[in-house]
């Protein structure tokens, strides 16, 4: 049941947010923060301002008709032109903005848009992903017949327009419901993968109302987490209360599922904005001539609202005081994530442990092991209190608790240098495929592909040696680890020959007979901000590209992260 407004709402502080499109699941986090009482709980009465064709979101905020707004990454260009704005976070980590046509419209490529009708809003006219894609293909907006957006896919069907600006998360499904296939032109496919739905306010408002900004942001992000954790409930609410387009419940649920693929960052967080990614976008704008003036990124990204503080409860503090020491085990040979080298813990997980150690102010001591299997055994035996980087499985859930993940692990298969790339590992049905002993994805792959011949090997080095000796035909691991090993020791000997559809996620685990450990480490992990996480990742996973200004290099630069 949805929460009703409090009888004491007259005591709440009023604030407002201007949306950048008509109501749909696209803004679910804000609806749920309001409907579930997240805003009210922190003393805010939030007006969610509707969008119409005459709405200019930036002006609504700058002219103080709304305190907050959501808009595209073109806000960065506006900042370079002197607009008094700061950005707080981005709902979409990858923009869903597309140009949409019908599959049967005989439109073959983006150049067919010239002299055709494109339906868009005035806000979308300034959308940087759109302009970037068109400019990179030497297409001018002046060569397109622009018409006002009706928000109705029927206008594609009845030929009132040839193209329309749309979201991958929305309109293609609406067309499918009506029996039509989509032809999609996505800026991402042209190398332009930007933030979208950026939450912003004016610098003046942020400086004058730091507590309100922080409270509003925290409650909004909580609303987004709730929306994706309760998709059916959220979609039902939007269907009944926020549905001017009369979308079906099924289409709202589909929109939610498609959005979920684009919203979370690699640490499973919502709202992330990093300086590194903003710099990439700025450099793109400059190369394309969309932005001439430089900007101070520290003046663009507002960070005072971010809650990276670390506070333990009395119970947690007392536990640590009595605990005296926390012991941990790792995979002793799993770079760049972790390794024991010269009796020391190194790698990505080591940097996280060092940060957490400084926050807890209690010794966190490495228990040295010779293999991952031994580390898991010691965790079962309660010799190790935590494992700082581990994938959750049903079997491990019997003796460990898990924090939220902070590393994503896309799986690939390596093979010999002469082997051809394959589209599907089912092509290796009659061949032996190596997997490291006791690794989580072993359980997953054996269940998903029972007809394949998986062979356990001691570790990746053993797997690569068996490939070279012809004892196995492939070896499966995560992309980062295999890429690191190949660059370091196996160039010209081993290469990636297949990409799997599985991506695993790893976080911190702790012994489940002392559950308070999990809450402590979750708090510590949450207190590490996204910039620090990026810094740690880039320290160990480094890709060097030549500085060139052609579009091939630009595409590589924009898509260099996995």
C-alpha cells in the first residue's frame, strides 16, 4: 500500500523538480520517493513538475520556477557558456536517446534522414548525443525537416513523420505492441556514449541550501533503488497515477527492465558521475566543435551532497573493540584484483582493504594461503573473518554474508593464438574447456551448459599451459584478468576467442556467524566515493591509446572501459 501524505505536511519545506519528458517509468525514482514518504520523512514537500512542449528545463531552474531539474549531458555545454549550474548525479550511466524509424520504411542508414521529417522537442534539439552522432556523419540539422514532438508512435505508423527522437527503453516496445519493428540509430553505436537524465540545480541554490540539496538527492536516489527493487509495484503505481500516454502495464514493466540495464554503474550504484567520464565527454564536444570554452570540472560537479561519511553504531564500535583483529583470506594469484607477492597483499582488493583499515582503526590481517580453494576452506573453518573480493553463490551463502558488489566480471574464453573467434561457446561442444577449481562461475556454467566438457584446472597459468600443450581447447575467466595476463606474459601466445553472455559481480564477504561484520563492511564500502573507486581501478587496469583526432580513435577512447 502506498503511503499517504502526512497530516503535518504544512510543516514541510517546499521544493520542486522539473522533469524533461512526460510521465512514465523514466522518472520512477522521483515518484516513489514521494509516494513512499522518503521526501516527507526528511521534511520535504516535493512538487514534481510536469513537462510539456513549451518547457525549457534549464530556464525553469535558472529562473527559479523549479529548484531542481533533469536534463541531458548538453548541460556541460551550457556550463561552458556561463550558465550558473551544478550537476548532482546522473540517472542513466549510458544514454538511451535514439533516432527511431520503422523497420519497413526503407531507411537503411543515418544519411537517409536528410530532407526527411524528424519529430523532436526543443530540448532534444540541443541534445549533445544527437548532435555528436550527426556531426560525425557530416549531417546538419538544417538538412532535416524538424517538427514538434507529439509523444505518439502512431505518427511514425501513419507517416506524419519519418523519424522521431525516442528512448531505447520506451518507444521500440510501444511499436512492438502495435505490431511494428523498429529501425534504431543510437549515438552509442557511433562512439558517443554519454550520461543522460542528469540531476542538476543552480550553483546559487546549492550554495544557499546545502542541506536541502543533500536531503533531496539522498531521498531521490533511495526512490530509484526502491523502484528497481520493486518494479511490479512501481509500474502499477505509474500505470494508475502517472500515465498521460495511457501506456500498458506491460510496456511500463518492459521500460523498467530496459532502464535497469543502463542505470547502475559497475559498483551497482545509481546516480554516479565521475570527473574522468565528464572529461571524455568534454573532449568529444571539443573535437566535434560543439564546445569552445573550457570549464572547471570542480565547479561543475557538486559534491557536498554526497554522503561518504562513515559512522558506526555503538553496537558496531563495541564489537570491533572486543574483536581486536579481523583476519582475511584472498585468492593468492588473481591479478589485477589480488595476489600475495613477497608475503604482501597487492591488487585492487588490497587498496580497498587499506582504505577500510584506516576507517575501522582495527588491525586487518592477511592469512596467507597457497590457493583459492584453501582460502575458501579457511573461511568455512572461521579462520578468516572476511574475504575482500568474492562472487556470491548459493553454496557460499551457507557460511558467508555479502555486501553489495563493487566489481563486475564479464566472462570470456581464451584460446591459442591460431584459434578463430567464435560467437557461441556451444561451438566447443566436443572440446575440453578449462575453468579454475572452486571458482564461482564454474557452478554457473556447468548448470547452464551441462552438455559442455568443463575441466577443472588449478589456476589460470595452468589453464594457459594446457592450452599451449593441446590438453584443453579453451579457458574461461573474466575479461580483466585474462587481458591483464595476456598483456603481461602471453602476447603472441594466447588470445581471447569468445565473449560469454555472463557477467558476475563481486563484493566483500564476512562470516555469517558474526553478522554485524557485514553491516560494518557495507558501511565502510559505501563510504568509498566513485572517484576513489575509479582511481583504484585505473591504477591496476591501464589501457594506453595514441592521441589522435580521427573518429576511429575517438570511438576507442569513448569505449575503452569494459
